[in-house]
C-alpha cells in the first residue's frame, strides 16, 4: 500500500478545473484508507519548533511538577494526563490494558459570544490547566493551536471540492470549532508491556479530521488496510498526517472511512523502547453544528444511514468511553 501525499499549496494555487481533478484524488483516498500526508502546508517552522520544544521540555519535568497541571478529575478534557490513565481501544468496545503514554491537552482558546449551553461550557469550553513551566509553553501552544485551526479550515475546503460541494461549504459549520490539541509522549520503556498493551490502542478518531505531527523518523503508527491488514504509516519529512474521523464518515454517509489505527511498540532494534513524541489536533465542528448526510452523498433512494446529530454532544459521548477510572 503506497501512502498518499497531497500538495496543499498546489491545490490552493490551482484553477477550478485542476482543483476538481485534485479533489477527485482526495475523494478516492478518503474512500479507501482515509489517511494521507499533506505537504506544502504553509505552517511556519518556527511555530512548529516552539510548540514541539515546549512539549518536550514539559514532559521532561519531574512527575510532581507535571502533576500541578493535571486534569482535576477523571473525564476532565484538558490539562496533563499521566501515564496509563487512558485506553483508547475502549471507545471501540475492546477491553485492553491502559495505553503506554502521557499527554497534555488543550481546548479552544476562546468561548464564542453568546454561548450559554451548560454542557458545552463544562466540557469543550472548560479551562485548560496550563503548566507553570516551561515559561514559554503556553504562548507556543496557543500559536500552534491557531495554526492548526487555520490549516484544518483549509483542508475542509479541499474536502468540500472532493465531495463536489462549493469550496466554502463547510465554513459556517467550523467558524467556532470545538477542536482540541493533544501533545503525546510515549516514554522510554524499561519493562515489557503487559499482554495486549500498546502505546495507543486500536481506535478511530471522533471528529471531522485529525492533523498529526509525528516525531521525525519515528515508527509505530499503523492503520488497518481495506484488506484488514495492519500497515505501517511511513514518516514523510515536512508533512502532516491527516485522517478522517467518525463524524466525517457519518457526514458522508460512510462514503469516506474513519480508519482504525494504533501505535504499536516496534521491535527494540527499530527503536521500540525509545521515547516518542507527537502532536494531534482533533478538528471538531461547532458545538451546535447539525451533522446530517451531505446531499452529494445521499443514495439513490434518498435515505441516509444515520440520523442527524449535534457535533458537541456526539463528541462528549465518544470521549467519556476512553478514560480509565482511578483506583480508589
């Protein structure tokens, strides 16, 4: 399976006819694997490097210092989440040991004017628990978050063309998105994992799309191919890895696939015991956005597979299935 690489800059510079041709290519990718790399994305290296370094310095801190930024209770969406407190495979109904990772999570940088929904304010718009150090962590994080929000909106324009919709079709659905950014650290392993324990268990993502920044040259990310075989995602220098989430699959009436993926423990000779870091930006439409089958994806009988759902409550139902209760 050849991993597809999409040139975003070339798409944005293209005329209408060429954009439609590139859109057909993206449509085919999203119908089959739902994963692609995006190059020529225009995100400034300084923005990426500052956020990456800040996260690395944070994860290097002693545990008691990191815990000052911990989520205040299980299920709280933002702040520091320590090792083995999440099992992503549980979102698919699979009972596995907790994942071998720690993370820092942050949500939207501002609350939309007029937002009064209590569940939204308590969950998606909850405060991010910022760490005291490193000193430049928060500013670098916010700059990267804003860059990812902009990139996600540009990719959604590509998706609109791929689905034979006006290029700005999704704009009103994502003008106040409830996206989340997660920095992940897979610590160096000194003991063998438990049976069935992975760095991140097999799962699909929940929203419209995910923008992943893996550690350069790292291994371990795998996707389940249409032939039901686990296939490694190769590192693509200078590119982000994009994948479709469950909500986009639902939006397209399963025309596009939200592909099962995982982060395995590579063999020791392939760096399997070494530390690994990544950033994942989970793009999610506005809290009140109604997600129902797109007109271009309706079957001949005009009957969609799914009832409409609201973006925010749908996300909450998915997220709450993955946290591991703390032992009393």
